[in-house]
C-alpha cells in the first residue's frame, strides 16, 4: 500500500492552541439523531424537545399547612366556635361541602373541600371533641395552594437543550412523564497503537509497556456520558491500522487514537488519515502534545493524540473534550482560569504554549497559589495524578521566576 507523504498535506505553519480549538469546533456539528429513554435513565442527558405541562401542577386546591379548612365568612360573622364535620387527608379528600359555622380537619397537601376558602393552622385553635375555638382575624385564601400555581397546563417546563439534573427529574415525574426524548449519545471509538504495548495481565518483554492510555481515555469519556467502542491495541502495521480505521469510522461519530502521530519510521497514523480521509491540521504549538492530528474519515471525526500519557490527557482536555460536548449538544464553556502566584520557579522554552502540572490552593483572602508537581516530562503520568491544575505558560514566555503570577486551570469538573 502506497502511503502519501505527510509533508504534502501539512499547513505551512504550526497552529496555536486557540487556532486549533477554533478549527475543531468549526468542523464539529452536533448530532441530529434522538432517542427515547426511561425517565430513570435520563439524568445528565440533553433534552431534544421542549417539555410542556400536560395539566395543572398542582391539579387541585390543596392545603399548605396542617389545620382546619373553613369559609372565612364564618369567622368574620363573629363566630368563634366551629363544628368539625370531617377530615381531608392527602390522597383521601373530604366528600361534601363546608357550610357556615363548619370546618374540616385538613393535612398538608390534602384537597381543600368545596365551600372552604381558607385554612386555620392547628397552632391557632383549641379543639374540643367535635368543635374548635378560634380568636383573631382571618383572611380568604390563606395557606391554600391553587391549581397551576407551580405549572399551568400548556406552559413551558423545560427547554430543548437542557441538561437534566436531579430537580428536573422530579419535575418531569410530577407531570406523569415516564419517557423522555433526548439527543443520542455520541459514539466514540478508541484505539491504542504501538508494537510496544501489552494489555494488562500480560507479561512484559524487553522494551514493552502496559497500555495505560485506553484506561485514561475510557475514564475521561465516561465522565462525558458518551458510548465508548474500544478497539483495543492495534499493531504499527499499515494494513492492520487501515482496517481498524475503516471499521471504527463506520461505527462511531469520533475516532480517537493514541500514538503513531509523530515523525518516526513506524508512525503511520497521520499518513493513513491523509489517505483514508482528510487532514484538517497536524502539529500545534503546545507542550505537551505538539503532534496532534485532527481530520475526518468519512463522516467520522478523527483525533490522533500523542502516545505519551501526559500528552494524551492534555490534548484530550484542551481539544477533544470541547468537541465532544458540542457533538452531544452540551454547553461548550471555556475552561475556568484563575491567576495564581507561583511558589516555584519553572523552566520554559519559548515557542509553544506550555501546560505544566501544578498543585494549587486558595487562601483565606481569596489569593490563589500554585507550585509545580516536579518533573514535567510527558511520559510521567504521575505528574497528572499528583496535580490538581494546569499552569498555563504562554507561547512566547521563557523561564518563570518564583513569585510570578500565572494563569491556572483547575482540574475540578474536568475529570
């Protein structure tokens, strides 16, 4: 199989992080297919249609307090003793009307009987067998919830595009809706490439390592609620990779590979992408993660991530995560940045935007502080495990002196 030279398809200059992000989000279009799921499976899903109230909520007048239901004219007429003629309990309404000088014992949430227009709370009355005494003034409609007070029939309850939370689940249940139409989950295929990779549980030969990137990617993808299709480890052999690419592109919306996007003799990923589909860009001015490839294989978007584990995580968080959010109709928000004073000096070469790993905290005065996790090489996954933020060092910066204020991106909510 003839493989075209990558040099023939590369842009003349390496993209900045911002340029690469813009290209990716411009190319990614949200999913158009929907599915209907049981309400109990809808938490965190995105509504594909607006929900309106099929009836009033609450559907009837009900009491907001425990007490006695009566007509306010009974007391305004000068009466202070009322006869208790029955009770109205939640789910067991009183059958009949309340007349002058009468009242009904009522509990919170119970239907307010006909003829009653107000509630006396039980703390304001004295009960004597079948009568009560009350001294004071009373107002109509006190402690009564009216039909549609929460939601009127036909009113908009939740808009299309809403990410459903726990409160939404209860709200939908109150409408009696057991099935919800949501956008289909994105399907994401993952492949680890490299002859040196061995699965967990297999013995390691000389020069071999266990495949960790797929476990990292699966965890990151699970947090995004996508459907993961795991193609495992694929050897660095062009025809084998071609078959895996073709199959994955037919099954998934997005294909993510790790490894094989550099310029080594056995790095075929970008070359295959140029043959099977289209390369949007290859290489960005970022550290770690310079050899990032983005393109298209048929209708499937492709991300070729670097094989070093820190580079895999960094490029996923900065580039892939926003793309998957847009694909699944989730809000694509910019990552939260704070300014922090650096407690350690940092080594940095000009030319690439550097995402070094740090440990940050905020003091009682609201000032953010950050320090390095130590060795910043892209193969040291421990630096990500120890960190709770990225320290973002601009492309044109050199070394950073202790005490310098720098941007940080906390990891909370990212993975």
